[in-house]
C-alpha cells in the first residue's frame, strides 16, 4: 500500500495552491461543481511478474534496480488528467515491475540486452510528464515491464561556445540544464509549461515545443545531434548542423517516444542568455482580429520571443480570476535579447500592432503571465480536488483552416460534455506560430461526473475526431503515446505505419521498446 499524495499531483505537496474565492464561486456558478469527490488514499500495485533470474540479470546490468512499491508507483503513469484521476481512484495497473536507474550509457545498453533476451518491455522514463499515456507500455506478450529512469544521466558533457552547441546526457531535467548553461552565459530557451520536471531526452522523444517557441524555436529545431542505445547497437546522428548525406536520421529519433531506442545524449544549439526583456499585454477586439494580427507577425514580422493570443473565453476567465481586465482578447507579447535588440524589436512591435488592431495594455499583463507561466498544473490539482475536471488538448493546422478547426473542436467538447450533463467552459489560445499556420491549445473545465475518466475520454475522443475531420494534426507538441494512437495511425496512413514498423523492426527486432506507444 502506498501514499498517493505525491504521485497523483503535479510537483510536491508543499507547492500546492488553494483556489481563490473567485475561482470557487465560478466553479459553482458556471460549471455546477458541487464539491470534492472522494479520493482513495492508498493503491495496491499489481504483483511483480519478473522472476528472480531475470531480476538478477537486470541487476548485473544496472545495480540501481528496485522492485519497491514507492519506485514502481512513481513510474506508474504520466501527468495527464486521466493519469491523475486514475491514481486518485487507487488504480495503478500500468506500474512497471521494476525500475532501473542507469548511471552510464553502457548500463542502458546492457539493460536492453537483458530485456531483449528475457522479453521484458522497456519504458524509457525522463521526467514522467507525458500527457498522452506515453509511459504505459502494453504488457501482453512480455514477461514484465521495466521502467528505465534516466535521471542519473544528467551531465553536461560538452559545451562548445564557438559553435554554440551543448551536449547533455538525456536524463537531465530542464531547470538543471538551464542552470549549467546560465553559468556559461547561455540559454537553451526551451520553456514548456512542464519545464520544472521534464527532461531533455523527453523533449527530443516527444518533439516538444516551449512557450518561447516564436523566438527560440521548437525543441526538435534546437537539436543538432542525438545518441541512442537500441537493442541492436548505438545510433549516433548529427555530425554537422545540416547535411545532404541522405535522409536526416535525427528525425527517426525525434518524436520516437522511446519506441526506437533510448536517447542517451542530446546535442542542442544554445543562445546567449538574454540580458533584457520586455513583456507586455495587448488587447484585440476579437479572436479573429487577434488571429489575423499574430499571422501577420508570423509571416511578415517583427516576431517577438513569446507570442500568445487568448480567445474571448480564456480572456474573460483570466479577468474573472484576477487577470487583467481587457474585453475582447488578450495577447501577451514578450521580447528577449540584448538591450539593443529588445529596444528595437519592441519599438517595431509598438508600431505594427496598433496598425493590426491591437490596443496596448502595458507591462502588467505581460509580466503577470511570465511570473505565473508554470502555475497552471498546480491549479489543475486544486480543481481536481474541488470536484472539477480540468484538462488541455492541442493541435496545429494551416492558417486558412484555423478558424474551422477552432470552432469544430470547441463544439465537439461542448456538445459531448453538455450531453453528459456537465456543460463545460472551453478556452483556447494560440501560442506557437509559423509562416504557414499555428497551434490551437484548448483548456477545458467541467464538473466531474461519477466516472470522470470515462467522461473525459468521451470528450477527448470527440475532439480528436473533430481535429481529424478538419484536416488538422492530432498533436502539435504533446506527442502520440497511447492516447492519440488511433488518430495518428489514420493521419499517417497504412504506408506511414508500415514505414515506421520497418524502422522499429530494424532497431528493435524483439519489439521490447515501449510496446503500444507510437505504433499499434
Ligand atoms: C502540466 C504539463 C504541461 C505541459 N506543457 C507542455 C508544453 O508546454 N510543451 C510541450 O511540448 N509539452 C508539454 N507537456 C508534455 C510533456 O511535458 C512533454 O511531452 C515532455 O517533452 C516530456 O518530457 P519528459 O522528460 O517528462 O518525458 P516522459 O514523460 O518521461 O516521456 C515522454 C515519452 O518519451 C519517452 N522518453 C522519455 N525520455 C526518453 C529518452 N531519453 N529516450 C527515449 N524515449 C524517451 C517516454 O517513454 C515517453 O513515451 C506538458 C505536460 C504537463 C503535465
């Protein structure tokens, strides 16, 4: 029996937030939330299925091996709302049988050899922040499941200030990587909302995109080289920034979600740490008008480092819970760099944005967003505690389809959750923009039914269908995991699945790596 307190939430209990009276009132008035639902306080883990011979072989490969309940529970799930709800209900059926914490890349290789020999499924575990069921490997056909937690592979291997590239071991958490780079005057500039816990290997394995993607790019564009351990040997990719030497094999590992190999090293390009910043808020009369403006910046510039546009509902909820009072739609525009760069780009934005329909709101909304930018997952815990469902989903599409996708997903979520007797609040923002399109990031809140997991699954499936029908991608940055698999396989088609299957068979002939994730 295990304490659930720590695993079924984000961060440590000490960092938990309490809901303000404004938010509590809103939950009751807008969503009909009536109060907390009972949560289990303990969970019983499934029995370990690996026998002593296998465990002994695993221990020889990697002495830091544990079958203890606490370790297994801590690796039983990621951090999607569904994961948290199931853990809160005392369900940890996906817990691995054992957890290995390799201290060297050789130990990872040795573990894969043992697992291939004994048919043990392997789940590479970075920061454990997956929101798509990426850590819940299929068990059937395997003697058991081993989580390979890469946290001890956390060194900065090499920093090349001339080329501005840095090689890290893949298990390093993002804050530690930034700390090591800051000491040398550099930054990676990758700040997803999961920044506090996620690892660089996880970012690469899921093609993550951070909040400052307009300025620094998405993570897969930062990667210049990757090293992975596969069951058939090491795969080293990236010996120059760009190359015409055949297809780019880095792309086989980026987004591979642990199904093709365990990424053990990541080489990324780094930038000089910004010395100045300017974050401001802007108001647009409508989401349409704001979308037109952010498209204009993405296509013709000037592009800030951070660019986010909330729709009317997100803006209103933000205002109702203490955010800036701006009718219409709030945009956050952040610029970072040297003092001269910031001054020049800010001046250019101040010139362009009013011409695009924007009204300046000053620094307060921009700074408030910056200070609170990692707070949402703590708030989600408090909402779950209070009896609400709160979850996010995302997609991306071309500019011309964006309005239709936006409407279709909102409608699907609203229809499904209202049909379950729990009319939701559906909010959306644009926070990753490109020349040709952008992502849409939806946040959904509703009262929990008696079966909140089934309730959310139905809503998420309806949203997935709407995304697919509108021609958008099932995920812009969360990845595929188990949760998006049916839509992903339809998105890439039979030939795409066969191509990935061919890669899988070549790199992982026994199929031990993350079975059921990325590929059916
Ligand atoms: C509150 C919250 C906010 C989030 N915000 C963002 C966001 O802003 N942007 C964004 O992109 N994502 C976001 N995510 C999703 C998640 O944080 C990212 O997918 C992240 O990249 C996962 O990193 P991780 O180290 O936690 O990986 P894990 O969750 O440990 O693993 C994710 C997947 O990658 C595999 N994997 C992990 N490490 C390796 C490795 N070294 N080699 C091979 N496979 C590996 C795992 O097996 C799993 O399938 C958010 C998640 C949460 C919970």
